C-alpha cells in the first residue's frame, strides 16, 4: 500500500486559490511554473485546458515541481459522495511519463479539502510523488486510471456476486472460508476474458470505481 499522509513539509503557496480556479493556462506553485495540456484521448489536445471531467469526476492539475529526488504533481478532484475515495493503492494507478520514460507513483498525501455548507467534503487536493528528476523543458504525461473506495478487509461475496450478476458479467467470485483471510478469487468467467481482466472488473464493482483515464500533458518549465 502507498503511504497516505495528511500533511507533508513542502513549501506550497496559495492552495486556497486552487479551489477557485479549475481552468488555468499556467499555475505557480512553490516557485515553479508549468504549462499544461489535457487530453481526453481524442487526439486533439488543447493547451488552454488543465482540467477534465470523465464519468462525472472533475479533475485538474494544480501544480508541479521537483521535490528533492522526487517529482511532485499536485492534483485536485471532485468526490462523488462522503466515502473515503482514493486515487491509488497500486503503483500502476498513477503513472508519470517523462520524455517517454515511465515512472509509477511512490507516495501520495492530502494537501487540502473543500467542504460544502453542510460540512461534507466535496473536493480533495493531494500530492503525488514520482521517483524522477525532471529537467527544464521536459515533456510530461500524467495518467490517472480511476478513483475508488478502499477494498474492504473482508469481502461480502454474496453481495458482490449479486452486483456482478446484475451487470450480466458472466463472472463468479469465491471468498476464502477462513474468517481471518480477506480478498476474493474468480471461479468462473467468460471464455473471451482472461483471469486478470475478470478480477479487475470484479474489483471495480467491489470498490465502486469511476474510471478515466485522465491524461494530462505538461511541459515543465523552471522559473
């Protein structure tokens, strides 16, 4: 599991304005600046857009800078409800490509939260750390696959099976009989689907995943 800190000693300036600005051509954070491009996969990137809305989830890149041996990207995203939504629990959930070389996430943590008048958190900003040293002018692509709730320690297999059947997935799951063992396995799947794909489908159902991917393109510029 990735470390998920509530705070982090990083000099970040003006975080409250990120909740007021969802679209910007360039943003200044911690003395660094970047220009950003967002793409929805249509092949026509627009360098004036820094946010995307996919599956009713609005997500934006708020800043990026070098943090020691790591490159930090800050993102803000809307939350579907008051459950504990996460961006990553596996390295492949967030990937940064630097001039074509890929880096998986090493750490994430919360930077700020936005609540409505009832005190319900509706938006979250957090940092993502990648083990990369990014040079001035480098072309970057950040890919975030999905947001989802954490997998429970003990899976309710009958409830999960009901949801899979409602989707006519052709997937059957089985849970361990040992009460101290969590997770689930795939006991049946369509012939056209490999086991990994079937498990990922069932996991998305279990964790109520909202998939993108959200692809953001950056050209990093030192001040």
